[in-house]
C-alpha cells in the first residue's frame, strides 16, 4: 500500500484542494478507528460512515474530473485507493485484504 504524499502543516492549515481531501480522508480513518482523538478513552468504529466519506472522495473525483492538476488528481486517486484498502481491511480482515 502506497501512502499518499504527506501534506505539510501549512498545506493542511490553508484551505486548498489538498487540505479538503486530507480532511475527508481523516474522517475515513477516524471512523475506522485508525485515528483516535487525543484524550478519547475509546474508539468507536463506524464502517457506514467510513464508506460515506469514501463516497465523498469519489464524488469529488468525479465532479472535478478535468479540473485538477496532475498532482491533485494523483493525490486524490492515491487517497481513494488507500481509503478502500483500509475499509477492506476492516470489513474482511487483514489476511483477506492482502489477497483482495
């Protein structure tokens, strides 16, 4: 699994296409329990919300087709691919995800 390019702090804190994609991807990971809020006692997994946020990324890809730079399109494509891998890992298990 290839991790998407890490955004810099300045990129994340400046409204941009990259920060938008990163924010929605973070919601995917949070809903899968891959990210935990600082100070939170427990993690709640919600596969349906993770899939919803993946759907937002896919909608963004579809609606922005032809309007992105090559770097933006690649970042979005890699982010969607990684979100799918994480969701598959949480729905089929790590052993099955490696073969899927």
